[in-house]
C-alpha cells in the first residue's frame, strides 16, 4: 500500500514537471483581444518556424492571396438552427499562419437575442487544423445567445486590422516588407425555429432548458395571522432569465404577498448552470389544516424537443388559533402608561425648578458673604496703609527731594482707592491713578506693568472676566513702592 501511494506521488510530481516545462518552452504571445471591452488591443502573432516559412514571399507569389489563405476570422456556433429561447454558443476566432500585429476595429454586435458575455481575459492560444493546415487561433469574442424571435438570425461582423511582416526572397538578398490588411468574417446566419404548440392545460412558463424544482415553507406548524414564507428553488441549466415565478393555486384562507427572486448562476458555463429562488411571504388567516396544492413548472427541453414538467408535491401546514388580544385592556394599559409619563414629566419639571431656585439663592448668599469678607479685608488693609503712610511722612520730613514729592500724592490716591467698596468706581479710579503715574514721566515706575493693570481694569469693566480688585490694589502698590 505504501509503495502504491509513493508511485502515485512520483507520477503527480512528474506530471507537474512536464506541465511546467511545456509552459516555459511554449511560444509566448501577447494577451488576446477582449473585443467586448477593448477595440484597440494588439496581438503580436508569431508561429515559430511555420511563420518563417509562410511569411517568405517567393518570386511570382501573390501577397494578397497569401494573406487571404493564411489569416482570417472564423465564426463557430454550437448549432446551425435552434428554438426560440434555446441557448446558442458563438465564438469568433482569429486564425493565422503569419507574423502580424492585429487589433480589433469593431467587435461583433447582436440583435434579436439576449447576450451573455463569455469572453475571458485569460490568454488562450490554441493550434487548430483547418483544411489540412495548422493555424494558431485566438478568441476575439465568445458569447452565449438566447434568440427571442423566430426567423433568420444574422450574427455580427468583426473587423480586425493587421500589419503583416513579409520577407521577399531575391537572388542576391532578402527584403523585409510590411503589408496592411483589413479582414472581416463571412456572414453567418442561424435558423431560429418557433416552439411547438403546447397542448397541455398546465400552461407553458417560457423556460427553455433542463430544470428541477423543490419547495418548502418556513413553518409547517403555524399560527393564524402570523408571517410565513414559501421558498421555491429551480435548478438546472438553460435560459434562467425567462423563468417566471411558478403559478400557485393559493387556498382561500391564505393571504399571499409579492414575491422576490434571487439568482446564483455560472454564466461562463454553456448552457448556463445554476439556480433561481423565489421567496413568497404569506399569512394563514384561519386555524386548521392548510394545503398548498402541488406546484408545476412547465418548460421546453430542446434536446428531446418536448415540453416537460418540474413539480413540487403539495405542502401541508397545521395552523393554530390566533393569539387573542384584549383590546380594552390594551387601551387601558396604554392610557395608564400615558398618565404615568405625564406625571413623571411634571415631577421632573418641579424638581428642576426647585433645584434652579436653590442654586440661585446659594449663589447670591455666597456672593454677599464674599463681599463682606472683602470689605472687612480692605478696611484692615486701609488702616495698615494709613499707619505706614504716617510713618513714611514723618521720615520724609527730613529727606524731601524733587522725585519723592509726587510719590506722596500717588500713595494718598492709593489709600483713597482702597476705601472704595463699589468695584466699578474702584476700577475706574485705578485706571486714572495708573495713567497719572505714567504721565508723571518718572523712571522709577514700571510703565509696562501699569499698562497691564489698566488692561485688567478695562476687562473687569467691559467684559465678563471676574477680576479681583484687591490684586489690582496690590500690583499698584508694588509699582509705587
């Protein structure tokens, strides 16, 4: 067993090594043209030694014929005829045996059908044998079409501009020449057949493909007047865009509501593979057993060329009686709640008003107390200042000079200032005193400090700044002494 597993591991390593070597040694080309998004993308096409042979123009060879035979656009379709709504795969390939730079001037367009884009940005270069010759092929555009009407469906025309490099062989030397060539694909048509007549009474849904269907409800044990939901899931492959919500024969005691749908599709697969869900909310209006009848989706299978049914079995729901609500009690409870809210609001308002009144009373009392303490402090300071002034006057009776004379006047004004109880008058007189000191032009005073004091007094008078008058007094006193 161990030996067997080891051999498998060696095989995987060998396979990966071979794949890496093949990728490294393969001829690299630029990204192919995604013609659905970029009309000006460029292909640098080189086919190795084969290109060298086909790009050589021998004497007497027609270059135009060489271009026509060795570079062209090939249109491939999954079918030459199909039914209305049946998926149809269409590919446009650039096939070449020449060295050229190519760009799409106009990608193919389609009318009379729905289009699902399948062109991949992944680089895909293939080698294909056409009419006995090997060509390099590059996908220009790949789409999935869904014809919407019967008749002759004309596929679009792609136009590619090519600059091809040739080498003319002469007896003496070889000459390299570039040749421009504009190529388009041949006209291609698809026969779209009408769907056969459906003789069933069930009614054709419009879906074309192969589909399966399952359904369920959120609650098989429900309560009357409660929300419930029916979920229908349709899976398979084909034209999902044409699938409507299946018809449901709702019982009389069920109230359905508007459905909504979601899709989970792989649009790069052909035909499109995936699922589509329909969600339908509903309410059971009465107690008892409710039966949602079987649900049928009638679709057309293009492979068997027949109409087929996808079916969901009937769904049984047990419905309990509704929960009764005493409206009168509910209204009384609501009125009681409103009264309680009103009472709470009134009590809250009264508490808020009382709190504000207490705050204002306490604030005023505190302010009066502070004012009394300040006045008492000012009076004690004034008494002390008077004593100091009397002592200084006695000393200066013996030492009077020209500079000290105005000092006595300023100190007297300072004493008078300290006796003022009205703060507004105090700040005005303080400004006058400072300005008088500045105008005395005496170098012993600090003019800068006096200007700051004047600014503080102005703030106290004309703004909401709370300035302590006693601090102003002390600053003036410091300047003078």
